[in-house]
């Protein structure tokens, strides 16, 4: 039987504890609001690269017409293009995660890295990140190939394999950035770390998803209500305002969700890999959730021998 989670002398459930973990991640986001710019950077970077891929396809292959018109039977150019899109998307995502990993890691160890520091650190490790993007894209393409050419059972199996791959590789990017391992060894190391935090990692991510799902439902219900009222009263201003409001919400919610997910992953990595409670984190919460020996566990700042100003130079 698992040891109960005790916070402030009171026993709490894992769902409640995961919500508190979400709140701790939110505090980190408020301390580094520039993390919200990371998903924007990733999207723009990905869009530019995909645009370049499309341009190359248009200028170098007459089969582009087939891709646009939707004729059956994709040629080699189309498959290369699809794989290129997978790699670009995975590479952009890995860069974004690497930026967040560096900024959160430095803050958790008492420093204060800027967005520029995070971007510089990510691009300094672009080779392993690109190799990782190729590996995960290959797996993604293989699973898609299996799913599209299989019966229902095959699609279910492909879905399960995809979920298992996501679990095994959950900590790959932090390991690539902070431990300097190769992508292949990082997968093994990620699986090992995930075993230490699997319950909390899964529940915390589910909790994060539930929080935003509820928020989306509330916004959607409000939008529908305003839409119905606007149509019934023929209020064009209200209709336009409602649509703009929903679009802004979707943009902001996506940015916040992506940033929080990266923060949560990095904080869990720090504790699982270093046996360290990140500075300014709820020590009692994290120790209790991960069921460690809490009597001698240090905080992140006690492991840093260099001055705080030098922490930004660390990985």
C-alpha cells in the first residue's frame, strides 16, 4: 500500500496533491512570465521551416499537384515532405521544451535565466535535439503507417504503442539538455526516471488537462450564451466581441498550458534526477508525493557552490 500524502498534518488524496503541484507550477510561471513567449517562438519557427519545406517541394517536384488535388497514391516526394513536417514539428517542440527546461532549472537552483539565455542554451544543443526529432518522427510515421493500414485492432495497438512511447520519453529533453546524453541513452534514462515519478507525473498531467478542460467548458458555455443573446437581439458588436474573446482565450490558454506543462516536467525531473527540492517549492508536498526519505533531502540552492549570478552558466 502506498504511503498516504500528508500536508500540514492532514491526509490528502493524490488528485488534490496533484492540483497543489499544478499551483506550484503556476507560481513558477508567474515568476517567469516570459515563458509564455516560448510557445509563440516555437510556432513561428515551425511555420517558417514548414514554409521552406513547402517551397522546396513546389519548386523541385511536379508531384506537388498530386498533393494539392488529393489524388490517391502519394509519391516519394510527398512522403519525404510528410516526414519533413514531422521532423520540423518535433524539432520546434524540442527547442521550446529545452528553453523552458533551462530557464526553470536555473530558477530552481537560485538563478534567474532570461528568455535569451534559454534560447541560446537550446540552440547550443541543436544537434542532439535534431537527432531526437528525427528519432521520434520516425516512430510517429511508423505508428501512423500502422494505424492507417490496419483494422480497428491495429489502430488500437498503434495508439497504445504511441502512448507507451510518450511515457518512456517523457524526460528525454531535460536529460539531453542537462545530462548531455545521446538521444538513445536518454530514452533509457527517461524510462528510469519516469518509474520514480510515474504516479504523480500521470496524475499531475491529467489534473492539468482537467483544469484547462473545465476552463474551456466555462468559456464555451459563456460564448454560446452571448452568441444566442447577440443573435436574438441582432447585436453585431456583441457577436464580434464574443468571437474575438473566444479566439483570444484559445490563444492565451494554449500558451499557458504549454508553458505549465514544461515547468511541471522540469520540476519533476529535478527532484527525480537530483533528489533535490527546487528552491521556493512546496517541499512538504513534493517529498510526500514522491515518497522519499525526507530527513536529509537538500534544497536546490544548497547544491550550488557557485554564486547565484553564476548559475546561468550551468546547463
